[in-house]
């Protein structure tokens, strides 16, 4: 018989083992749950932003929208702040003659074959600003029949303290964009000219 019967009984006892196991698993479980909640919240916020953008973009295609961009942007900001109160929202619009021109550079003739617009090479000044541009769009809502790239960027602090635990940024930044053609309320205006690269 053991000299220390109580010590031997304690060594065989399994009472409280569940509490110890739970204490070991709890940090991992909480981190995983916060990760799932953080990802879900960000996906929800992105979906909400994209939906709000689509509604506002349709309103932007009307002839009367040129003077109402602040009001249209304000509706998106209000909708975002209802769901993500601390978000900052920024907007940009660029107009193009057609959908195929969205995000493309102005055409130029590369006479010296160096892959750059320089040495007095001719180029199509599609946005009529007097200089060759890597993006031929014009800032703003454009005119009749123009394709408009409408972007909204939303930045907000993370809803859950996961960033501190695993080294993520404390701020989430999401950009939603859409391209729609303005309604044909008049003939499309052509502003392209020939320019020369410097």
C-alpha cells in the first residue's frame, strides 16, 4: 500500500481535466472565431458598398446628374455610415468615349521604337489636355453616351481586435467600381486632337 494514498488518488483522478483542456484550446478557438467574424464583416461591408455603388451609378447616367454628383455621392456615404459608422469614403469618376477605352493609354506612334511617347512623336490627345496620358479618361461624369468608370473606396477600422493578434493592418480598405454608359440625351462630343510628345 502506498505511503501517500491521497497523492496516488490525486494522480489517478480525471476530475477537472476538461477545464484544463478547455483553457488550452480557448485562445486558439477565440482567434479562429474572431477571424471568421472579421472576414464575414468585411465581405458584408464590401457587398453593401458594391450594391450602393450600383444604385448610385445608375442615377449618374442621367443627363441631369452632372450637377448632382455631390448628392449622389452623399447617398452612398449615408448608406455606408448606417452600417459602417467610422468609414471614410472617397469617390472618383472618369469618362471615356466607349467601353473599350476604359483604363487604356492614349494611342501614339512610336517612331523611335523605345516603348515611350517622346521625341516629338504624334499621339491622339483623347482627353484634350495637351499631354500624353497613360489613362485616356477625363475626370468627371462625361457627356452623352460616354462610358463612365465610377469608383468608391471605403476605409474603416477593423471591427474585431484580430489585427493586434496576428499582425494585420488595423484598417480595412475596399474599392468597388462599375462602368456604365451615360444615356443618349444628345450626340456624343468628340474632343480628340493630335498632339506631339515631349
